[in-house]
C-alpha cells in the first residue's frame, strides 16, 4: 500500500466546488486529485497527461515603473504592444505558440521539441534587434525542458525557473539561455556566450547571448498574441499606436478608464514533499481561495477580475467595502491555515472581458497594490495607500514608508 503524504488537510469546502465558480482553473484535475489517495504515484499519474517537452521563452520589459509615472496608462500599453507583436510574430513563424494571457509587460512562448533551439535563439536575436528600434526594451529568458500545461499556463519547477530569471535577472536587450539549450545548439561557436555566474545555484547555469547570427525573420502573422484586453480595446489601441492622436487618446480614456478600489491578494506558498504533490495541492488552494472570494464579493459589492496562481485581483466602488472584504477573506484563509498579504489602492483602471473568456485589468493601482504587498509586504498584513487610508481611516493601521523600484509609497500597514 502506498503511504499517504502528511500535509495539512484540504478543506471540505473544496469538495463543494462547482465548475462555473472556478472556470479557468483545471476543474477535472482538481476533482480527481481531491478524490484520490493523494499519494506520490497518484500525483504523477494525474499530471503525466499534461506534460509537454520543449522550449519556454519568457520576457519582461525594463523600466516600466519609470515609464508608468511619465505617461498615461493607454500610452504605456501602446508602447508595450510593439515588442509583444514582434515576439509573437517571430515566434509563431518558426513553430511556436503563445502561452497564457500576456498581461502587463510579460510574454511567454512555447516551442515543441520539434523546433530546434538553434532556430529559436536566432529568432530571438532578430526579435531583439527589431525591438531595440522602439521605446520599450525587454529581457528574454529561454529554457529547454519538461513542463506541465494546465489551464492554459505552464507549471512546474522548470516553468518557475525560466519565468523567474527572465523577469528578475535580465536587462533590456538581453537574451539569457540555459545549459539545456546550449547542449542542443547545432553551432555553439556561432554565439558569443557569457556565463551569468550571479545566477549560479539555480536549476541550471544561465548564459547571456552577447552576440550571434541575426537572420531575417518574418514578424507578420494573421494571429493575435494572447491579448489581455477585449478585442474592441485592442483595435482602438492599434489605432492610437499608429497615429499617436491626442483626440483618440482622450476618447479612449473616457471610454475605458474607471476609478476603482483595487485589492490585490497574494497567498503564501507552502513547502511540499515533491513537485507533483505541490503543484496539485497549490491548484486546490487556488480553487479554494477563489471560492471564498466569490462568496464574499457577493456580500460586499465587489468583482473578481482574475485568480492566477497564488494571486487574486478584485475591484470595488466603495473603499470601506474593499477593506472589509480584505479583512474577511484573510480571516477565512487563516481558518484553513493559509496566510496571505494584500495591497489596496484607488485610481483609474481599465477592466477587459477577454476574447476567450475571463477578465484582465490594467492600471497604476494594480502596480502600486502589487509593490506594497508582493515586493514589500509581510504575510498576514494588509497595506493601504495614503489615499485609501485617508478616505476611511480604519483602526489598526500604522503609517510606514515603502520604497520599491526607486518609487516611494506612503502606506499604512494593518
């Protein structure tokens, strides 16, 4: 008999989930896991059918915080659109496909192992040469390995690895690749590689591609990258991107931007006996967090924008209701021995119904809420901007100074 792993018991509330509540989360896999013996062999069997092998390429822009302070939201989104189109068009034309929703300044492509890593690196060099002509620069990270594809996203240690170093450790214009890609290059000598010794100790060694052959590639495609907008907004954005017309920008601001209170929640990740157990357990906790949020939002007049990984984003018209919601969902999660931290800000945002279902959001309040909670905050705490605090003046919050990415934020912790 296979021994069952010792973990905190999954809440009985998980067995009361319905498909319509958790939509984008892989419902059938969660149900299969929660009704099983939750042993290692079972986890491996459940996840085996989701495993894919190939190259994941992730990117993140440089200097977005500074840009966001200098320009209006829609101007920033238009500038971010160009590198996304180049990355996507170049990738699709060599056999790749977009993964997930390309929210904010992030992109992710997956190339099956039938696409040679040599071709991928050459295509990335071309893409960077085109992107350098524009205002926004990006850092690119690439890794060849095995990944779990669930609910439209890539999961697992190798997926986390490439996303992390692409987002946190690359500079604008850089391409960073791992050992597993270098081993598969047909002509290693064609590329000038610099060992990123500062990243040693991670899953694999990482090398920066300082130079290499830049071959012409097509960026033209009939497809659209996985836009985090409605198609209507995207079409308007393209018009502004091409024209930079101030009157069109004003119309877009009036049409799409609304002032809302934004609550961003990050749930603490636990340590697990294995990757497979951890992945399935985290999916279950993501579904549980979403269930609690949906039920509480119904009584506080808020809206769920999205639940992704260990994050949840919600909007409110009322400052008081937003803070009440934050306190109550924190209490509900703590009953399940789950810690979280939250950031709350107020300001103009744009919320979009996505072409393939679900929603996404853009705006400075999301970024500020993230910086207060994810980049600075302690688990178990709620963080308010000065504007939110002054509007409500809730008890139990103390003023603190936060500096993240050279941005100072007057905040309150409670």
